[in-house]
C-alpha cells in the first residue's frame, strides 16, 4: 500500500506542487479569519476567505513552491537522469504561470515603461531596461528559448552534435540574460526578480540533463561556451542592421534609473495628491489635459492645468464666503473622492476623469465670474506657493 502511494506521488509530483500552495493559501486565510475579532459569519464571508486564499495560494505560495521545485530538480542527480517528462511539465508551468504573475504584478505596481529621462509622478519608477534596447533583449531571449525547445523536446540520440552545441550556446546567452535581469530587479522589485531567476533554473537544469544524457556531455558544454561568443556577435551584427547599437546589451541595463545596474539619475518625480480627482486628472496625456505650468503643493511640485486651477479657486471662494457649506462639501468629497481617485493609475483613466469633470469646471467658472470681482486673478495665483488661499485643502 505504501509503495503504491509512493509511486502515485512520484508520477504526479507537479499536481501536488500546484495543489499544496492552493490549500496552504486557503488554510492561512481560514486561520486568519478564525483568529480575527469578528470571525466568519455567513456564506459571504466564507466565499471571501476562499477567494482571497486562492489568490494568495496561486500568486504567492505557488511561485515560491515552483522556485523550490526547480532548485531541487537542478541539484538532484537521480531526478536529472529519470524524470524528464515531469521536468517538461514543471518548465511549462514555470514559464506560463510566471508570465501571468508578472503581467498581473506590473498592472498594479508603480513600474512604468518609461526611460530615465521622463519625469514620472509620485512613487512611480522607470523601466528596468532602456526601452530602445527591447529589440536586442527580445532577440537574445528568443534565440535562448529556441535553444531550450530543441534540447528539451528533441531526443538527444536524434539530435546532430553541432545542432546540440548551437542550441546550448543560445541557452548560455539566455542564462546570462536571466542573471542580468535578476541582479537588475533585485535592486528595486524583489518579486519581479523571481521570474528571471526561475527561467535561469529552467535553462540550467536543461543543460545539466543534456550533459548527463549525452556521451560527450562535458565536451559539448565547453564547445557551447566557446561558440556562445561568435553567436552573440552574429546576433549583434544583425541587430545593428535594424538600428540597434553595438553596445545595446550593456546600455539596456546601465541607461536606466532606480535599479541595481543603473548609471543615470532621473529627474525628481512630480507629486500629485492621489486623494483628489482634479489633481489626478492633471496627470493625463498632455494633448487632453493641457498642462499649463508647474505648481507647488505642500512643498512638492505638481502639474497644474486649467481645470485644477479653476476647481481650487472655486473652493477658495467657497471657503471665503460660505465656510460652513465649504466644510460640509469638503467632508463629503474627502469621503467619496478618494475611493475613486485611488484607482486612477494610468494616463488613460486620468484623461477620462478630466473629461467627466468638464461640466463641473464650467459650473465653477460661472460661479467665479458671478461672485468674484477678479476671477482670473484668483485662478492665476493658485499653487504658486506664496499666496495663501482661504481653502488650505486642494482638490
């Protein structure tokens, strides 16, 4: 009986590696809910715990389990000789699910595909690789992936020796790329570095398995290392024909800011208050929101457009003439504006907010021109950093 269970476990290792983190995530959330003050009440709370636990399991515990599983496969000699089918499944799960996790992480993080010369806002950080070197990175990565497919899915006995050496040389380039990516990302986004580190493990264990299966494994690895350099030179010459620089592979990492290998110093980020809709909307595309100048708020530089100036001037007038009404409106806006504004994380959504608030802007202008003897003067002095408006809170 024990032998049957052991054999079943060995044949379905990847299934247990995937199911274990899922169960761990749900169990962790159940434990947290049971230990909380209110506990769990009703099916809605139960479904929430299961949902959150599933997310934790798949996006946090499963990548960690895959990392440990890849490390074990790399260093276990017996596994390298026997469990090739299992290794292929592990590789596929690592590559595909890792890519999904990276896309989801980038969607909610502050990393932007913007070079170091561009001014960002708040806590945003620049791209870890120079955007103009993306063709170089993609070409080398594609060559490495093709080499991996050849070595992993073509039987070694049917693979010509020179083709095997070329494929391994391409994978060496991929290993170098993964090392650089991991080092670069460790300086800013640790969780993003998990994916290139796992790709490094996938490539390394594939090379090791080929060496253990091939009769002349040690000779092939040495020849592949020597052939890697002319292969890199050939790819570089092809890329030069398409507009890339000879040192693009180096500048991809150094011509950046905010990361481990970065050599550039980016301009300071512009600050705008994510609590307030008009301030966020000022960070949209220039052709849409039409920024006028830089302003100052609480010692930080902010982007100022006409809509933001008008809204702040209206609040200034309201606080001056009707302070009680202003306090009530201010409290209502603080409660309702922030839940909306904190979800505005891209220029496109900022553009949409700017357009939706246009009718309010026109209303504010009408009120200013009806009750202020010098409305344009009040509008112009907003966010200058010297004039103290009556309303100290800004929109």
